[in-house]
């Protein structure tokens, strides 16, 4: 699943490169003084895929009645919308803040089985995550591409993040055997606040009135999100991970 997602993202970036390059007029150099700006602002839009990692206890396959003995994460797509502020530290080094809202809605986050019950159950949780990442961005010099002069540059970045689920206090819903007919309300088993680290890479295209930057970001949670509910007593740690494909539009 993750391999297919990466393949689609890379294909999308390649097509965007061709599209953005075609918007420039051959021989023109747009925004020639952009590197002299002390800071610049923008917005971002994109998609992300989230999934959980489960670290099971040694007694996972011999759990008490009512606890899970089989569990698998589901991949969930969501829309991300954000604002971007970038501060220039040096010619090639920048500090970027990109507060983003992840609009996920109601998602089936994992499936599980309880000891003494053969039904395959699904945990459905409503989610709207506020992601606040701060990253150090290292970019190359501008260079020619697609027969256009100084139209693009590439960059990499690494940093930390804090995630806050705005709907984290909401109750979850358990459904059985993949149907919605048997629905049970259940307290949310996951914590609302997470922190972790992020890294990624992207390309910047300098057009006449804006800079367009498609990028891929990998985000890894470090906090144990397991609240310690009896249902997940056989799970030691739960961590959340994200893969983002985002387009930044900056001045």
C-alpha cells in the first residue's frame, strides 16, 4: 500500500513539474530577487495518508477476556489545508512554520478481534487534527530546467511537530463484521495530543506572480497514543504515522 502511494506521488510530482514549467515564457527569469526576501508567506493544500503502528505485549496471543488478540491498522486518506511562513536564515537555509488542519472526518482506523468473540470488529473514530510543524529547510541554487532559465530549485527539510486532535474527546463507534448494522458506542481509545519528527523533499517553481512547491513529507509520531483502555491492554504502544503530498503556493 505504501509503495503504491509513493509511486502515485512521484508520478504526480513529475506531471506537476511539466505543467508549471509550461506556464513560464522562455527566456524570462521570474522573481529574480526572491532570494533577498527576509521572509515570505503562503498557503498549502494537499492529501495525506495516515496509519498506526501497534507494539504488542509479550502476552498478546494470551490476553484476558475482553482484550484484543488480533489487530490491524487501516490506511486513511485526508485533506490537509494550511498556512506557510518562511524565515530566511542564510542563502540556503530557512526556517519554516506550516500550521495545517487535517480534515479526516470519520474513519475506520483499525480492525480487531476480542478473545472469546470470533467477529472481526472495526474501530471508527472522528478526527480533525491540527498539525503544527517547525522545520529547517535547506535549498539549492536556482537552475535551468525544461529549457527555461532559473525556473526551479530543489530542497530538503527536517523538523519536529505537535499534533492535536480537535475531536479527540469524541466517542468512537465499533462495528462488527464489516457492516454498520451492529454499531456500539465506545470511549475513544487514543490520546488527543501527539508529537514527533518529520522529513521530506520538494521542488520549487518560480513563476511570474507566485512560487509553486510540490513536496512529499514523512511524519512519525513518538508519543504512545494508547490511553490504557482495557480493550487495548495487550497493546504496549500505539504510534501514528503520516505521508503527505502537499502543494505550497507562496509569494
